């Protein structure tokens, strides 16, 4: 049974009492200021947050700046039932939404929550930890988005939307300095190249770039260590948008984003050492969660070298005032090389090394409009997607290669979709939607163990000829793995239809309730880590999810906002990571059926002209109805593990609150924000017991400063001081349970306390 923790209830109660005591006094002030509306494009058209029939959290540019958000990981636990996190040693970012997540770091696996940058899919978790420049907003859609977004959105979808060029010249230079010798330099310029009345029409360019450097957050004190520090930052980021509007009805936008990472990342630490096991000698390095250490001893090297490039071409033609035809073409590339000591000790126990290369191409044609006097609103489209990749994945155990997987893959999919909303009258709306998806997946693999040390990196096409004609003599239930062989090529086809229906009732212009049934789908695939031919070619099946949801969205007196939702999800063939003790690798399998129910509550209030407050709460309660074990290697028997399995990355409760204060001064605007968030204890893998689960985590961030200061000429200056993880909370964000096999577990810590100051000059 999970331990109850009264801490958040006490803290929330104290906050509520403080607000209750403060409001009467504040009410004596003028309260003319209202909550600003947030415009989103979650349903392919501009609408306010309150008009959208989705459990949706949205953060505008000012809020993101106040929170210090550069990557999705910076959102922390501020969104109910959303847990973003990254994995050590890689540029991976995943989102667990309503308990749905695929935390795999290799490019051969698909995410369960898809991320989009200006409408273009970032197809894998790898390469997702991007410092996105010029953010206009982030939209987090909770629940399956199978109609408008399609496959791999059974948990939800995350939209990063950046600022586009304008017809005004402007620029910005920003410098941030902080502890651990943080140096964060950013610049932006917007250039109107041609006016709307020129022979070529309007032409504008917006370009931005960043150089982010930081020393390590922990010292490697092992004698003759390969690196002196871990947890460094060294990133170059660029974003460019070119906008051409030859006539008022036609707009062409090209976008390019670039990220280069060359860092020595943090690594996992040794935890929960078995004092009676064969690795009991690791006891001196056993760490405790609450005290994040600042020193480590590693004997093996650590490196992350990542290159990400993205292209987006959008053409929008406003056929008339009611109909818009769009074409969105996207191409993304990732090349990432990483190796890292994964045992957190001065011994050569676990050492993985990866080279991942990935390319994707997408094409979407979208028709959005309304008809019958705006009683009918619709979005229909055709979506095409192709991806291919090469993977080199080597893992050394106790100083010797345990597995070397060399693979490549090709995947193709297409989909057609439509969503239609009919307004019976001013109060009642019915929305119907559906999407049909068809996809093909292929993977090829060679499994090698006759290597010593760091084998030379080669692609599958280079390696495969050397192993042509080899065979595997094991039976389907045979314990020996198929070593030093080219596996049979794996191929699968999938197709699925994901319908959606939603009924909304507007009680008045400011209050809406809705009831919704939505479905999601994630294609199956293949386990690149599988060491048996039969397992590899069988792969895993598709996942399906049906969500039942009711929601309320209300704004009262333009100063109070209440958004709430309750949901129940029926989840079939959920994928889980299971450790195979025969082959000493973790592979993905379809566990069975899951039921999840939960609630989300988001409150915001403009208490006075100067003070704004918010309070959020999320609760989720998953339950395995059926959890199938791997077949017994001798008898083939399958066991139901429903009562002996956790639900990874799914804290039962998440809380967050903020206070925002603004005070106009003679020289500028004083602005201060305090953010607090808390999540319950959290597990990382399914099998019980998990000794290395994370306890509850509380994070406090703060920012205060002056903006709109008059500078030389027409420049404006802003200066802020900030701190993240104010109380230097030690908390784990990921982990792997190796206790039964190796006699210890490994866990990764969240960021320590960081603080600094920033200066921005705008012109």
C-alpha cells in the first residue's frame, strides 16, 4: 500500500487560509483588471482556451518567461496529471499524461504522447529535449487526440508554438548568468524586408539564436577520472522564420530550427544496494533520495553529442472568409551519439553506448472552415508520414559486451480525418470526428556478442553482409539467445479507425459543460533489444484507448476562471518494459488491460489589479485489470501479474499554485512570481516490489524584477533575479530496478537548486 502524505494538504490548507484572509483587504482596491484570454489552435483553428472542448492547459509567452521555461521539462509538475521528464545520458523528453507514457529512449520506439513544433511532429522521444526559442505558447492536450492528431497520441499531445515574423523592426538581446557558472546568451531580430504594397508583397524575417553553457552540477572525484564534472550544459540553438504574403489571401512560411548539444550529462546513482548480494561492495556509494550529492566517482566516460535539424513549410490560402486550405510540409533529422557510465560507481558494471540516426518527412493537407451561417465548423485533412533510422546500441556488463544490436527500420503511414461541430442553437453543440490510419513497419537487425571493448560503429548495411547465412538453433522457448546472427526481417501492417463524439452546452457566454468520448491508437512494432528470433519477429501489438470525459469551463466576472474535468480511460494492450533475466535486457511487451480514472481542476483569479493567483490539482488512479507475464521459458505458461505491478510515472496526486504580483513604479514595472508544485510518490517500472521508487517531491521557484525600463535611445530594459528548486529538494525523476539481477538499483536525480540574474535589452 502506498504511503499517504499529509504534507500537500497542510500546505494547500495554509495557502487557502492565507488567500481567504487576504482577499477582503485586497477587495478594497480597484479591481478593474481582468484575466486575459489565451488563444489556442488545439483544434486547427483559433479559439480561446475556454471555448475548446478539451482538457487543455496553455501557457502564453509572458507566463513561460515568468516560469523560466526553455524546455518542456521546465514545466515540472505545474500541470495536473502531467509528468514531463528526461533520461540520463540522452536528449530525451517524454510526457506522462493521465498515466499514459512510453519512456523508451531509443528511436525504434514511438512515444505515447506526441510533441509538435509549429505543427510538425517530433516523431521520437530522442531529440525531444529542445530549448525552444521565441515561444509564443505551449499547449498541453490531455486525453487521446486520435482525430486531429492521430497515432501516438493516446495520452495526449503537446504543441510548441513559436512567434512568427511581423511587419515591424524589432530586436532583443538577453544575457543570463547563474550558479554553476551558467552563461546563457540569446538574441533575436525581426526584419521587415518588403512592405505589403511592394511588387512582391509582404516579406519578413525573424531569426533568433542562443548559446547556453554551464559547468557541472556534480564533481567526479575518482582518481584519473575521464571527466572532472558531470551535468554540464553546452548548447547552440537557432530558429529562423521567413514569411511571404504576396496577396492578402495567401501566406507562405518557412521555418528552420537547429540544436547542437555537446555535453557531459548527469548519470544514474547507485541506490538500494543488497548488503547480502554479490555487489555488496557498492554499499559505500549507496545514495538516499533526499540528499542530492554533489560528488560522484566514475571510472568510465560520459558523453552526449546530439544534432537536431527541423524544416517546416506552411502554405495557407484563404479561399474566402469562411474557408482556408493549408499545406504543412515537415522534415526532421536527428543524429545522436552517447555513452555513459550507468552504475554510478568506480567499477565497470553497466556501460551502454548508442549511435542513433533518424529522419522523418510529413505532409498534411488541411481544409478548415465553417458553413450554414457559422452553425457548422469543420476541419478535414490528409496526412502522410515517413521515417527511417539507423541504430547502434551496445551494452557492456561487468566490463564485457552483453549485447550489441545493429538495426535499421522504415515506417510509413497515411491517414484521412475529419471533425465537424454543429450548433443546434446558441447553447447546444455536437462534435463528431474520426480518423482512419494505415501504416507499415519494417525492421532489420544483427545481434553480436563477439566484440571486446568499444567496437567500431557501423550501420546495419555495413554489418549485415558479414553475418549473412548464419542461423539460430534455439527453439521458441529456448533460453540461449541467437548470438552473432542476422535476424529474420520483421514486418507488420496496422490500420485503425479512431472516432470521437462530444456534446457541449453553453449555459451562458461564460460557462460551458461538455461530455466526450474519444479514442486513441498506437501502432505496434518490434523490440530491437530482443535476443530471440521468435520474440523479435513477433514484436508487440497495437494499443487502443477509449476515454470518457465530462468537463466544465467557466469564467466569472472576467476575474475568476474554473476549468475542471473528470475522466475514465479503458486501455487495451498497454505496453510495459519487462526485464528478461534470461537475456539481461529490458524489452517492451503488451501487458493487458488497464482502467484509469481521474480528475483535473485548474483555478485562476485576478484578485486585484496587482495580484493574480492560481491553484491546480490532478488525481489519477490506474488499475491493471489484466497484466500478462512473459511466457515461462520451459512451460510457456502465462501468469496474471495484476496484483503485483505498479503503474510507472503516475503519481496519484499532483498539486501546484502560483502568485503573480505587479506594481507600476516611476521607473518601470515591478513583477514577481512564486510557483509551488508537489507530486506524490512515483514508480519507474511495473514489477513489484520497487525499492527505488521516488518519494513525494516539492519544488518551489521564484522570479522578481523590473521591466519596461527606459534605456538609451528607444531601447527598453528588463532585469530579473530568479531561483529554481529554492529549497534544493533532492528527488528522483527516473530509475531502473536491477535489484533481483545485479543486487542494486540505479536512479537519476532532478536538477539541484539553481539561481541567477538576467538582463534583457529590447529595441
